[in-house]
C-alpha cells in the first residue's frame, strides 16, 4: 500500500474538519497524545530497568502446571 499523496492528505484533513469542527481538533490531538504517552509509560513499567536481569520464576513447576495436561484423573 502506497503512502497517500499531498492532495489525498488534504482531502482527509478537510473531511476531519467538516466532521469535528476546527475547535475540536486540538482537543482530539491532545487526547490522542496523552493516550499514546500513557500507553508507553505502562509498557515501560513491565520492563526491568536497563542493565538489570529479568526476574526469575521462583517455582517453575507452578508456572508450567497449567500447560501440562492432567491425564492421571479418569472419570
């Protein structure tokens, strides 16, 4: 899929202005920017700091217990 040309972008922008009005666009852009910033911050919270090794699982059998089917119980 090719990138849209200048005239196509201008047409899309014109439609957005007609739909939302020129005063609402800055509010929408601000909300979109805050949403992206919050998403990035949440993604960083799950990662260990640079230079620190990821935490090891304390009890690996608990983590894999859900993956191993229990065939010992016969109904």
